[in-house]
C-alpha cells in the first residue's frame, strides 16, 4: 500500500512498478485427498489448470519439495485426461512416490525442472 501522490510530488516520489501483471512464479495446482499404493495414483482436488507434461512439485509437511512430471491424469471415473481445466474437479495423477492427504501439488520452479 502506498500514499501515492497525496503527500509527494508524483514526479519526485513516484511508485514505479515493473508492470501490471501478477508476479507469482508458481501456480497452486491441487491439494491431495488420498493415495492408492497399489496403483500409484494420487487423488487430488484441482485448484488451477494443469496438463500432461507439466513440471510440478509436491509439497509435504516437514519434507523438501519433490519434483515430478505429470505424465498421467485421470478423471474421477479413471478415464485418461489431457488436462484438468476446471477448478474444483477431482482427478487422479500417477506419482512416482507416496502422497499424503493435504499435500500440495504446485508448478515447479525453473531450478527444479526435470
């Protein structure tokens, strides 16, 4: 928050920004609702769009983020999907490691891209 031009001359104390777009570097994809050890499928409630091939990171309490590539996405009925485009939809994602309820799936930082 800024007082803007109220107290200062706009030319001398201008609040300059680098643009008007969001500077968030990562997208919060989904939150884990469950995991099936036999199939390796994690059940997620989607928050933002993600698609097959996206680089992601799984955040678990007390652990370092685990990078992965989203290679398989399935609907609630276990039908293959190319993407999860609708906020609030439930999907299964094949993961190379165990996922706990409450874990967060987000887009990967560039330094973690596999």
